[in-house]
């Protein structure tokens, strides 16, 4: 995750697809 997780849902889905 990036330093400031703006949208965990989107970030998580990005590498957890």
C-alpha cells in the first residue's frame, strides 16, 4: 500500500484481484 492509503478498497483490490 502507498504511504497514504486514499482508498484501501481500491488499492487492496488492485493487488488482491
